[in-house]
């Protein structure tokens, strides 16, 4: 496996472990607290990915995966 493919696979694995199986219910009754914690968690994971795999790959993960899932679940 090439180095780039390894990095993408690792970032995908981190993303899957981070966000896991979640539901859109975050925006419900106590959604504010949950969404705030979720945003803090994906920001922390961005920094971890950035540290190990670089800013470019972390940004791609954020834009292609983490932010769309967060936005869909919490409404931005």
C-alpha cells in the first residue's frame, strides 16, 4: 500500500471511530450540550489527524466527512 493510501485509510479509521453510529437526535431536547461536545470532539480529532498526518489530510477529513456529519446532525 502506498504511503498516501495508508494515510487516507488511517484517517478514515479515525473518523469512523470518532463519529461512529450516531443519530440526528442530537438537535433535540438537550441537543445544545451534545452538539457542543461533539464539535469539541471533532476539533480535537482534527488536531490529532493534523499532528500525525498533516494539515492537508486533516482538512480533507474535516471538509469531506466530519463537518457534513456534524452539520447534518446538529444543524450547524
